[in-house]
């Protein structure tokens, strides 16, 4: 798939691409098969990733991407403070054991942190729980409770409350539904939320 086709299918990727300038340093935590890293590299960004899935790492290496094998739950202490312009957690934070600790560590090593996660406050999820009385399966959360990699489910409001409690500054945000950006009542109508934060 061509890079520009990826941005059409993934408005979160396009938003991140427009945030990051050529020459800036980016660390993508849980980078998967490297589509976002490849997109950023094509725009002159100096980027690297960390990924625990060996098959994903092979895919990244085949693309010529610089990716380390590692589990972010085991810590990021080997990274120097403020050594990256951006640290990215794109649909990763909800799969970690201790998301609060990881967010604090990313704020240490990055000047800014980009966090995107499936919004559990979307109206369809609320309605499914109310109507069926069970955890929903959606396109962004396509697993059942017993096989999901997602350990934490959160909404936009949950994340904002966390940032307020931790005194973390939200400098930018965007909300998406499939290929569209959502601006009206995002906690109700967006299925993917993206925040830029700094300490």
C-alpha cells in the first residue's frame, strides 16, 4: 500500500505527520509493522521504534526502519531525558500493564508525547453495553474480553481527568471516526482519540 493511501485510510497518521517537522527525532513505542514510521521517514523525520512482536520487527527491518526489540512495560530507563522531540503511543497505551507509569516515562524522554487510543466513551459502545449487557466488539477493539490485548479501557474524559490529576498539559487534540475528524461532542462520537501532551 502506498504511503499516501495510508494517510487517507488513517487520519490519525496524517494528523501526526502534520505535527512533526522534518529533522525532528521521534520514538514510536509499539510501532507494529512500521507504517507510521515509514510515513514519517518519508517526510524527513528521524525516527526509530520499539516493538515486542518479532514478526512486526522483521517487517520493519524489511522496510529499512530502525526498530529495537523490547517491551515498554519493562521500562524505558535506558533513554536519556528529553532525547526525542516526540514520543508516540499510537493505540498502545491501553495494552500496557501500567499506563500511568509509562506516560510519565515518555514525558521524561520526550519533549512532547502523542497518545492515541480507542475511545470507550463512543455512543455505540455505551448503547451496546446498555442494550446487550456485554462488552462490545468494534472495528477498533475487535476482540472479545477473553482474547483482547487491551488491558485498560478509557474514554476522552478519563484521559483528561488523568492529565488534570497528574498536572500534565494537553497542548493539542484530535478525534476521529473512521476516516473523518470529529469536532462535535468527541467523547460521544469519536472512536479514536489523539492527544499531544507535555509536562
